[in-house]
């Protein structure tokens, strides 16, 4: 069968007249590079798990997105990184939250899945685990870029209220390989000015990240608190397993539920049939998809693909 890869670089208030063209170009180039990395693996018959990790790593390294290098900052001025990965074949999953020194959070999540008896590892002990697994460690400064510092200062100047106003830049990837297995990965710096050890939906299996060969692989971006309460990833997968909805219908229903909880955001999903869908409730979402011989990169609100 054909393979499918869908990725996102977060959603937000991007509009053609408001987003600086160079920022759009940077994001589009980053999405294209991530499609190249994940698509090459899938085209060679590789696994969806390897593909989503490879695509996520490219986006983590790209400062255009709020994940890895270029992550948003906590109220204390640190980068604290969350990531998760899940294998639809067996529902094995790994996640990390509150990392401060591990360069590739998504690979730390994969190491947690493959080399620990646990699913979710947090804070400095998670960094120590990643280090022991041979994953590169950097200083926290390495993740920081001036733009994020300025964003934090603006939020703090306006009272330090967590930035929930549509500046999400989390990255995610979902894929279906030629064997019909699905996988999902998500990585993020979370929300600007987050505090008290806040952890969002991205590293929570079933909320921001989920994959199950019986239904779908899902990655979310948006106001994490709402996606956690909606258990968005699992809800989408459950609808696919237990109802007659198409993937797009299930995705739209979950987004409507997120909105009913006061959230905004977006979702990408693939089914083991290779069917793909995306949707978002913000003006734009950095997103892209590829299959053998086809590729699409989009930013603004255009008719969703079905
Ligand atoms: N969902 C992420 C979180 O709440 C934020 C984002 O999508 O940018 O941590």
C-alpha cells in the first residue's frame, strides 16, 4: 500500500496580511525539510515510528517552531520541553516532560518507550535518563532565541498571564507506513510564561499524542488544558473504532468539543488505511502532508482536505 505522512508546526493567528513573508518562508522550508526526512524513510519501506521521529527531529531543530531549539519560555525564563511518541502496532508509548538539557526531546521520548519500563519521565531525572541513553545534552540557553525572550517579556509586562491567545507552535507528525502501521509524535516548549511545573497535552498519551493501528494516529496543537480535558487524541481514535464516522468527521467532532471547553487549536490524523485529515479552529496552522508522488504545504485557512 501507499504511505502517508502528515505534520504540523503549530497553529495560531497567522493571516496572509499579518504574517511577515520571511517568517512564512522559514516555516514552509522547515515543513518541507521534515517531509523530506520522514518521507524518505517511508518511501524506502521504513516504519511509521522511524518516520515520525525523523520528521519531529527536523522540526525540533528549526527555530521557526515552538519545540526543541526555539521553544517558548516559562515565567522563570527557562525552556522546558515536552514530547511523546506512540507506536500504533502495539500501543507502546514513551513521553518526557520538563526537559531542560536534552537536545532531541522526541528521541528521549522514544528512548523512554524502548529502554525504560515506564511511559512518562519528567524534569531533571528525565534529562539524566536521556543522557544515560547517549542523547546529546546542551545548556538550557541553547534552546533560547531572542524572539521567545521578547514574547515572554511582553506577556510578563501585561501581567504574566499565560499566553493562551493563539500563539501555538508545537510540532507533530503522524504517519502510516507501507505495512499499514500508524505512529504519532509531538514535541513542544508548551505555553509562554507557563509556571508551577505546568505540563501540557503534548506528552500526555491520549491527549496530545495517540496512535492505535485499530483506529488512527493523532497529534494536537493548541491550548493544552482543553485538549487534556477533551482527551482529544484518544477521543478521535475511539470515534474511529466505535462509530461510522470518517477520519475527517471524527477530527472535526473532537475539535468542536475542544472549542466547547473554551480551547482553540488543531489536529492532524492518519488512519491505517492511509486516509489523512487535518483541521484547526485558529486562523492558520502550519501543516503539510506527503504520500508517494504528492505533497502539500499549507499555512492559512483553506478548505480542509477530505
Ligand atoms: N499544546 C501545547 C501545550 O499546551 C501548546 C502548543 O500547541 O503550542 O503545551
